[in-house]
C-alpha cells in the first residue's frame, strides 16, 4: 500500500518559486504554462472563423486554436486544431505571433495559414463544422463579427494578419498594447 502524497507549499532548494512539494518523498509538482496553438486561416482573400460550441465564450467567434497535446509539435497541433474545429486542412506559413497571457498561464503560438484542397475529388468541402464549433464561415475582412470575437488575442491576431497583408511580414508579433 502506498502512502498518499501530502503537499506543502515551499521553495525547493535551488529554486526561485514556491511549489507544491510532497512531505513524504520530496516530489515537486511543477505547474507550467499551457501552450495554445492555432492559425489565422485565409482563402481567396477571406478569413476562416469558428463559432465556439464549448465554454469558455460559447457562441463567440474565434480562429481555429487550442491546447498543444503531449508529444505533438506546435505546427502539428495548429493543423490538428483546424481539422477538429473546422474540418480544414492547412498549409502553414510563417509564425504570425507569440502572445503571453500570464493571468491564464498561457503562451499562444499563432501561424499564418492557407486552406488547402482536402484531395477528396470534385465537390469536396474545404471546411466544415467540427465538434467544437457551432458554425464555421469564411468572412470578408470588412465583414468580420468584431463585436462577437471570443478573446482579446483573436483581435490581436486578426490585426496582425491585416498588418502583414498591408505591409508585408515583419513578425512574429507579440502582445498588443
């Protein structure tokens, strides 16, 4: 029978932060930032957006993005998120931005991307509604649902993508403001 771990909050030897440390065995329970990966997806001058079917911010619009999985590259994660949320296959371009959201312990890696043909023959859809989306749509830039955007970082992503389109690539960008 094993003894359940009981943790104390203290600064381990050689560390600079308080951590949860097991009283019995000395195990340090490190808590690290979550990595979010995603993309601003373009097709024929439009941008792909997903209306969220999950909390937080259910019913609001976002770009395809989500948490990086263990043993997954950030690029593969961004492509997976687009498949899960928008049934879309992507060709990733440059890394558009790296955003830090300390209050949520997040680091967001966002790529520029283009929709690519799924290769299923004539009439195959370039995108669709995935499990985590209520609807998916290609928007003209001047018709984006700006009052229904889910998160501040999505506003930043779209603004940075517009800047790249107008002035050329000078990224990756960082937090706005």
